[in-house]
C-alpha cells in the first residue's frame, strides 16, 4: 500500500510539472492585469526619461489646492550641483504659474532621477533642506507626494501630478 501511494504521488507531481511546463505563465485575469499595469509603469517612466518630453506639473497643498502649475521638459543634461547621490538630470521649466512661489520654488534649478519604479524630482542642489516630489506612474500620469526632507526628519506637504503633453 505504501509503495502504491508513493507511486501515485510521484505520478501526480510529474503531471503537475508537465502542466506547468506547458503553460508556465498563469492565464488568469489577475495575472494579465498585473502584467499590464507593470508594463504601463515602465512605459510611463520611460517616457519621462525621453529627452524633450513635456509634462504638465501640478503641486497641491495638504488640502488638495493647486499652488504651483508648470510645463516642464525632461533633459539628458546632468545636474552637476546635486547634493544627493544618484544620477540626477536637469528639468527645464518652460512655463510656470505659482500662486505661492515659496511652497514649491520654481526659480532655482530642478532635477529628476528615476528609481526602479518611481520618479523623484525637486531642488537637489539645496543641501540638507530638500523639497521633493516622488511618485509612481499609473495608466496616464505620474502621481505622488510632495515632501520636505531635512536633517531632523521629513514631512508630507501635499501631493503632485504629472501629465504628459502631446
């Protein structure tokens, strides 16, 4: 009986392995959705990396009121003044409309860096007092948080969104 049981389990395991080898990727709706969202994320980050791509930037305060709006363009130029580690590149501000210029300053140089699945932009040249926008892409934009980060810690100041302009 023990021998028969061992052979039966071996046969079940062999059939399972053959089944997985025939179709190694599950064909479920959830798997397809996760794959599509992952590809969309990489596509949006790739588009942000495109030299010359133009985006509408909106920065909101904690009450979701838009305080800063600008049209920005991503460049391939290195941001040489960065106090932060990583590969930072310059952002060109083509147009700006700031209700509160001190909330998220656009007067100084802006830079961006790409992480594995995120985009961070801000004033990387002002050391020890950083204002950063960090977000992840969804199907049609990049959205995330506006944070202050300093030596003594950090604080969420609001949110932001980037929408690609055609």
